[in-house]
C-alpha cells in the first residue's frame, strides 16, 4: 500500500486504485509513505499527442524510454501517433503496440491512422481499430489533402464515436477547411498543435457558432518565438514552426478563454545525428515530455495567466474526457495516476540528464519554475526526483 500525505488530506492507494481520501485514513504497518505536504498533488498528466517511434524507428525512441521520459515529466498516460513503420493502420500493429505498452511504466494508448499507410486515399477500418484499442484517429504528419476523403473520414468517425485529430500542415487554410467540413457533416474534429493567431481566431468563431471543434496547443508554441531559432538552430525546428510574438500571445489568450482545450507536447524525438544535419535537411520536431509541466507553470501559472485548477484541467482532466479515459481525476475508486510537484522549485534544463533517448530540445540551459517530485502510475511509484 502507498500513502500520500498532503497538506489538506491524505490519499491511500492499494494496488492500482485510490481506496481512500481523508484526513486520517486507516493504514497498515507495511505501507510506503510519501510526504507531499509542501507540494501539489494532482491527477497524472494525460498527453494526447506523442511519438514513441516504435515500431520501426527505435533508435530515436521506444516505448520504454518514452514511458520513462513521460514519468519524469509527471505524465501517466500517453497517446502515441501512428506514423511508425509499419503505420498503425491495422489491428495487428495495434496489438503490437499494446503488447509493448503493457510492460511500460505509464499507460500508453495507440492512435490509429485515418487512411491506409497514411497516404490520404483509402480510409482504414475505423470500427476494427477502435475495437482493437485505438483511442483516436489521425494521419498526423501526413495531413489529408483530399476534401472528399476528409469529409468521409469525419462522417465515419462520428458513426463510430471516435475522435478524429487533424494535423494541419498548411495550418490556416486546412483549419478553415476542417471547420467547414465539421459543420457540413455535423461531426467533431480536433485540431492538433495550433500555432497561429489566425487559427485561434477561426476556432474561436467556429465554437461560437456551435461547430464541434476542439483544439490543442504545445508548450513550445506558447513559450518561445521564432527568434530562438537563431540561437538553437535545428533544435528549434518543428512543424508547425515557431511563430511571432503575436501568435504566442494569441495562443495564450486561447488557452485562457477556452478556445484551446488541451495542452499536448507533440513529443517528437530524433537522433543527435539527424538534428546535426543542415537546417533544411534536418527533421522537424522536438521532445517535450520532461519539460511540459515546467514550461506550463513558468509561462501560464507564474505569470498569473491561469490558475492551478485551470492548468490541471488543460493537461489532465480535459484530455482524459476527450478520449473517454478513466483518468484525469483524484477520487476514491479511481486508477491511482498521480503527479506530485513543487510549483515553485527553480531548475535549469539539462538535456543530458533526460530519460528520453533524444536530446532535441531548444530549452537546454533555460531556467524553469516547477519541478516534478513523484509520479505514480496505476498505483506504482515510477519516478522520484532525487
């Protein structure tokens, strides 16, 4: 058994579940106690947009190293994108992901591809993918360009009650296109990693009209501008790219007023050799699991933009609700997925100490405020800051 002693109440964990939340729970002699009286105790983070590269690109990251990085960042549930090799477009690959995920320290859930091979042509079997365990569908880095294919995908996603995530490479026109198609089909669409003021405004207007659009933002898009590229080079190269200050401000405003519903990392590991290539040859993407909470606290909480409750909603409760998961909440009977963090501790990002295989982050040497102290996944202590 595990007991978390908090400043206002204690949490007793037995096996995978929270069995009691009270001021004085009944405990046994053989219990492990975590003193969290000086920290924040919250539901574990739910990241609905990560890349663990397995199968096919394990030299960049794999399920186990990705899970370790997640635990270090307070993330207890990760949803992995389908741009692997082979693509997660059939039941067999989903079964493989689930088998590997079963031995990881955190919960790893597969996102299936919308089209076969992510080629944007033939739709996958949505019903079969959902039955096998896919929690959402996306073609991720290969956005669906054909309007008719996207329209039919939205219709079938609605029929199968599964979330369709749109990756808008040419962000502004594709956001507008997907909003229009969602309205036409009365279907729901989720816009991944919003990065421009124009897109935020379009999503805000669509929500006001009652269109079923939700959206996410990544910490890097509300933490730094394109100016950092001059200093960090390919370590700051990503898709969609970093933007101007007015775009950063718009994303923050979108998070504050509810236009943007979720914070997700788009954790995208690459090898040091790949990122050492010339700028236009190097791959897009940065890692984010081990800095996500700290960046969010530094730029949104400590600046007074959002309350702690609002931040927990963005990084845990809301994504869990979107994917209909049994997480994102602390209550008796719930799965014991918990993060314990010091919101005020200052630390300097040192990528060499990351648990991810990758080091491709533009935040190296940056001072952040907010540190994960403990992460508990399914009742098991999987990370402790020593």
